[in-house]
């Protein structure tokens, strides 16, 4: 499934998708969008894969969309068959947890795709920018909705209206990312977390993510929904395995829990 510019690796229930165009700061072209969409969609159908991690090669996560695409009259945003649109739909609809290891520059789609990741970690040299205004363009990937939800409307307006860069510490403090690590330790830290998530009860994990991604509803409606799911989960193979492991003083093994 790997290509020259997108490397895909699977290990311990984790699919690692690496943008591999370091000479262009991992600027994403249509072939790369297609490869990432295919890798992400395939992971949703593979029971052995529980978590997806995105990162970049070299010293950049992604410099954003390849600028040559903006000059291509045939690359019309909104066309469902366009690779970039397939990728946007893939990150929007992904059911399994997605993590990002932002190892440097994150511009445009390099930042807006993070809004769809469940957990985002960055190296201390990472920088984030959504410079659409400077190109006379509009935000994409639902970032005009998701960015205010993540960091607040005032900070989102500042990022989208000025298009300036923000360093990793600032991004963490305003809630854009979870945590900052050194460049040397970033991937070890992220993969440790990804493997830990992959070892959790998979069906319960899917339900938790689906709740977090649901459209807003009243607290009463959400409480009722959670209670109904809680009752169902009490009868699940995963819950029974967790209880058995507790009483038998062993680590639970959820790989045998078919649901």
C-alpha cells in the first residue's frame, strides 16, 4: 500500500501513515491524498488495526497542499472523486482513533487535518499556520467549525484572519495539541500511546469515539444515550473479559473478544 511519497507501516495494531516528500516539506499532491485516503479507509475494515498515526518525514509534518494544484484548472474542490476530497471524507468519517505526531512545520491542511485527529502531539520545533487568507482562499476540512470548538472563537479568528505561525508551546496552551515532546522522543512517545490505545477494548473504543464525534444534543439526551450503551456494554465480551482479568489478577486480552 506504500508509495514513494506515502509510506504505510503496520505494527501491534497500529497503522502508521508517513508523508514522505521531505524535499518539498511534505507538501501534499493529489497522488498523496489518494494514497492516504486508501490507507485510512482500508484500516477501518481491518480488524487487526485499531489505531492510525499520521506523521511526516524529515523536519516537516506538511507544508500544506502542493501549490501546483491551485494552478490546475481540473482540480476543482468539491468534486467527490478528487483525491483531496476523498481524503477529507476519510478523516471525517474514520471510526477508529487517529493520532498525529507533528514533527515540524504544519501549514494549511497540515494543521486543519489535525482537527479530525483524536490526539495530537508535536515536537518542540513544530509550527502551525492556516494561511488561507494570505492566498485569498477559504478554510477547508471544516476548520471554520472545528477550530473554534477546539481553541475558542477568538483564537480561531486570530489564526484564520491573520494566518500567522504559532509555535508548539502556544499551540498546546490554546488547546490545538495535547502535548509537546523533543524532536528525538516524539515518535517513541506517540507510538507508545498508540500501542496502548490499540490494546484497549476495540468495540468500546469505537463507541467512545462515536460519542465524542456526535452532533450536539441536550445533556439529558446524551445521558440517556450513554446509559443505554452502558447497559449494552455490561453484557459484552469485552466487559466480561475485563472483569475476569480483574478477579484473576492478570492483564486483559481483548483480541479474543468477537462482537
